[in-house]
C-alpha cells in the first residue's frame, strides 16, 4: 500500500511535507507509511487520500 500512496502522491505532484500538513500528521510518518514501515490508521489514510485527491480504494488496487 505504501508504494501506491507514494505513486499517487507523486502523480499529484505533492511533496511528503505537503501531504503531511494537509493530513494533519508529520513528514516522518508519511515517509514510514510510504516505505511500508508504519501502517496508517484508517483516519490518517482517509486524510491522505483527501489531500492527494483520490479514493482510498486507489491504495488497495
């Protein structure tokens, strides 16, 4: 899932910092989520999807 989040973020031309700020989390958390080292809570996952502009389902395809 982390790789899909990263791909969606990069496709949207957003930085990890921008996603973190918009999702009310910190950049190190986004880094760990994208690297697969941390599982996001469902709330964080929905906030990240909203910031990137995609459905949460995109992260599971």
